[in-house]
C-alpha cells in the first residue's frame, strides 16, 4: 500500500491506497505530490473512523412541573442575585400566589389563557381586611412569574414565552408633610427619648430609608464636610447589606442636621442610632406592631403628640424629596440624593416643582415682550430652529 503509478482508462494516474485491517481506501490523482497528500488524508480518515465514539447522551423531553422549576430558580438564581430580604419576600410571594395556581402544571403548559385566569383569580382575592388585591400587588406577582418563565426560556426548558401583560395601574400616590407639619413633628421630636429625638429630624433632612438609618455608622458621618456616606442598610434580621439597588451615595447635610448629630454624639457603639447597649436597632423597635394606637411606631407617636395624622418612616423620605423640589431643586439632584436607580421613580415629585411649570408658561410671554431681551431670545430660538432645519435637509 502507498502511492503507485497506474493506468486508468488509458490515462496515466497516481493511486493512493491505504489499508487498515480489512478496510481499504483508495484515491486517484494526476500528480504524485497530490497522491501523497491524498494518502495522508486517507490515513487520518481511517484513524478517525477507528476512534471510539462517546455514548450518545440521553436527552429527556420531559418538561418539569412549575413547582420544581421554581424551586430550582430560587436556589440557583434568586438566592444569588437578590438581597436576603428581597429573596425571602419572593419566596413568600411564590408560596402565597404562584404555587397554588401553577404548581402542578408543567412549565410549558403556562400560556396566555392561564396567565389571564391567574390575573382574574388574584384580582378577586380578598386581603385580610376584606378588600380586593390591588393591581400593584398582582403586577408584582406577575413580575416574579415573568422572571421564572424567562429563566425557563434562557435555560432551554421551554421554546417560547407566553404573553404577560400587566394590569393597568393607577399613578402611585404618596403622602408627605408640608413645611409647617414637618416643623411641628421635629419640634415634638426634641422632647422624645434617644434615638428618636435625633433619628426623626435626620430622616426629614436626609431622606434616608429606615433600613439605611438603622445601618448608619459614625464612620459614615463627616460632620466637617457636612455629609453622610450611605453605603449599607440593615434588613429585618439586622444583617447589613449594600443599600437598595446597590447604589452607594453621599448625602449632604444642612447645618441644622449637623447640629442635631453633634448633640446626639455618643460612645455606646458604632451605630449612630442604636439601643442603649449600642446594638443595632431591630425593625420591631422602629415600626408599628399592629394598627392599634398602643402599638404605634415611635414616629407615629410623635405625630400624635404634634397633632398630625399618623405617618410612617417612608413618608419622611417623601417629605424630604417634596420639600427639595418645592424649593427649586432639580429632579436629577433629588434622584442622586435619594439613590433612585431610575429618573422615572423621581418623576413622581415633578408636579411639585413651581419653577419648572412657571418657566414653561413664561415662554409664551416672551414673544409679546417689547424689550430687547424678549426679542433677542425669540430671534435666537428662530435662528436655532432654522439652522436645525438646514442641517436636517443637508
């Protein structure tokens, strides 16, 4: 075996022949160097064919049940990507709303009709107070369902995603204290015990979330530079994690906040607002234990002393943002101070800005002004528009 000269149908050719066991492979070429190359290729081909092939992997066509796949998502995705408190909330939501309806269905059996029936069922469900579930609650459940199904699609468990149209949701309403009400609350806080006498005013003047106030340490407070470094938050189990959306930020302090923190300075421990022994404030010390007045949170008790309606800690955050906007701060400045991940969240305060609305309406008066400033501004606006048109055309 090898390369040899032969005649094929009266023509002289070069033959490459390779034998391996009882198998023979042959190729014909016009030139000897081509036949030598063909011989090498034949040897490689025979070697590949003799090489043992790996056993074919058995592929299961069985699609898992939703309850089994959802549990897999919880342990391999949500437990890693979410904060512990968020993870626990999703676990409760899964057990409360999704598993009773979709638990025994295969993942690929969840389609548009099943989702529509889920929305109808949840909207008809009553809360403990006897009121229907809000669209916001149902949409949060749909969001969790959507993420689980998207993971099923990414992990090639299903071939297509069902339509998941959310319920129409009315604009989010929020409460805040006006300037007079905030002053009355802060005045009442002066007579409260520690840490509430300082924690309530600081909440009004910094907009920190309750979890961020509980996790605030003295190392995060710079009274000389007049700012706070918000880099951690405490969850409901008193564990410390990065703030919401992992957005570490600086919050500048007004002079009155600096004065309160200087007076509040203590040596009981690292936490700015803490228990008498210096330990972190647990959630149940800060929030209401029930709707009864006797179980009111510290901030609600101060509201009653100040003759105000009972509000929670997050209303103080809304108060901070609302006052900034009403005093002329831009929405982008407020977004950075609050640590919002999107400007869309901050836009809820846009209607409170008097300067932006007034400035927009004043544009209508510029054309009618007799002064040079008005004419110049209108002329510049017209010139800018003309230049933009010319650039577009060219």
